[in-house]
C-alpha cells in the first residue's frame, strides 16, 4: 500500500491521508445530511457517478431516514468537514433479500484520489460483516475508472453489464453490476 493512502485498517478510527492530515471515520448523523447532499451533487455534476439529477437536502433527509440499523451510513471527516460518505442501502423490499445491500460512495471533489474512498469502503464492508450481511451489490458506469478500480481492489467482482440501461438527457448508458460476498455462503 502506498504512503499516500488512508489506512484501510477498519479498526482504526483515524487515518492519515496523503499530506492532508488526519481523517476520521464515524457513523453519519442527520446533521451531516447537508454535506452528504453537497458531495452527492458534486458527483452528479461531474457526470461519472449517477444518472440522477441533483438532490435537495430534503430528499436526502428522507433517504437517510430510510436506513435501518442494518443499513449503515458512514462519513469521513477532516478538520470538522465531511469529506466523503458511503452507505449500504436496501437493495430490495423482498424479505429473501434482507441481507443484500446496495453500495453508494462519494468523496468530496478535492479529496478524491487520496485514499479516502478505499478507507471508507473497507470500513463499511467490515461494518456489513459485523452486521451479518450476506452481500453488497453496486451499479456503476463501466467507464468510472476510479470507482471500478476501487471496487475490484476491495474484492468486488463483475456480475455483468446491462446494455443501454439508463437514460440521461436522451443518451442511454450501460451499467456495470458488481457484487462482493461478505459471508461464505
Ligand atoms: C469513486 C470514488 C468514490 C473513489 O474514491 P477515491 O477516494 O477517489 O479513491 P481512492 O483514492 O481510494 O483510490 C481508489 C483507486 O482508484 C484510483 N483512482 C483514483 N482516481 C482515479 C481516476 N480519476 N482515474 C483512475 N483511477 C483513479 C486510485 O489510483 C486508486 O487505485 P490505486 O490504489 O491502484 O492507485 C471517488 O473518486 C468519487 O467520489 N468519485 C465521484 C463519485 C463517484 O463516482 N462515486 C461512485 C459512484 S458508482
């Protein structure tokens, strides 16, 4: 692991990220939702993260409240500012999929490429294992190089590509589905 990276050791609550100083990791609170929204909307603007339009804080508060005790939302923080977040959300309302969750992960623009994403994701996966979850799924653009590299590094494997699956501004996009088992079965 190169020295620029945040430590991925999930037991540590604090890690050094490049030259940017200490980054801490904790469960998100509702008071974090404005920052979570701002960081999500940066991902929307940059065009590589989602087909969604920008969200309002109100929409994100509703999203946050949907997360039950088996659906963690965590944040990375530096100098009192939220610099990234990651979540495991309900994948399906059907009971048979209760322990399958869907990943979202977003890092503040100026903090990308410094190891925050890897540190967040490794902690979130460990949290999922601690909760007894079975699997994490995700859906992303195949051309999201940073995301795909991060996911593969942390053990996600390709399920397949949905061709022309989602539309934005009249243009259809392929969507890569990936999964990461958290248990042996
Ligand atoms: C995708 C994202 C969460 C990754 O987090 P990050 O903190 O930037 O990633 P890390 O610094 O932990 O790096 C992860 C890997 O991706 C690589 N990477 C980072 N930025 C990259 C880029 N622009 N192009 C290619 N690879 C990149 C890193 O080099 C690293 O691989 P390495 O360790 O082999 O060098 C973050 O870039 C982000 O928030 N992007 C915008 C929102 C988004 O796309 N979210 C995912 C939606 S599916």
